[in-house]
């Protein structure tokens, strides 16, 4: 089996050394490089072509938020998992909107960080619905009304079935659970999710969930 290619990005060499120790023992993950800031990360991504980037959010020069947006805009974009010390942090929310597939706290147990890398490499977001809601409540403010109007306008391109799937994704349901709830096959759910991503110009399920929240669909749904 081809190992998952992982790039570590953190301006603290001790943190990077700790991550190498944590992750180095996983036989299915190969650490292909280390970077001290976002600019170095961009250079290394072009050279090493990682599958996943573990990205610190606060760094000098080019920060993790800017680097995430730039990396996700690449044709061969790697998945990005944000490293942070706070779980209710507006910067994390910005990174998720920029295309990060999730985040892990720096004090997360090693086995969970390894699991997060594996899940993201397999195409699954690393984010619990409860934490997503906490993040979005934390970031909700005076701009919420304008954001809701923009989100509803974007979602207008979806048909009724796609809208139902969008709400289910926003609630954090996996494809199998959506299939049961909406009486369709898992393959059909996957097709709907792919169409929703394409219609809305989004990268991943996390962004679908954020848009559903912004539009107020999760409140309407009673969850």
C-alpha cells in the first residue's frame, strides 16, 4: 500500500520534532518534509507533492491561513489539517472556509493526530458537528445577516433533494446515515454531494456544512 505523504508546517522546531516522533512510527505515513512558515510550505508542496499538510495557523511571514488558501487553489491541492491551540478560534473558521478539511488541537493525543491524517487522506473531514457549531457561534456577529443573505443566494441553485442532503451534511451525518434518513442509496448520496460541491464551487463537506449554517438551514431544521 502506498504510504500517505505528509508535510509538517510549524514555526516551532520543537513542535515539528514532537510531531515527527508522534507520527514517524506509523508505517502507512511518510513525512516528506518540514516547513517553518507558509512560504516554505508552498515551495515544499511543489517539490514533494504531499497528500496531506499538517499546518500551524499562527506563523511569521506567511501564516497558516494564507498558506491554506494558496495551497487549496493549486491544481494538485493537498488536503490541509490545521494545527491550533484553541478550538473556538475565528482563525480556524477562516481556514475551514479557505478549504482546510479540519483541524486538530496541538495537545491532541498522538494516536488521534495520526487518525486525523489518515481520515483526511481518505477524503473524510476531521471535525465533529458539535465543535463546528461552537466555532460558528463563536464567530457569529454583526456580519451574520449579510452572510446569511449571501449564503441563501448561493444555495438557490440547488434543487430540493440537494438542499436536503446539504442540511444533512451540515448536521454532520455520514453518507450511510444520510442514505437511511432520506431513503436513498449511499451511491446516490455520494452523487448528490458531488453535484452540490460542483454547483457551489466548494472543495469539501466542511464547506457545505459552513454554508448550510451561514444560510440558517440548520436552525430551520430544528437541530
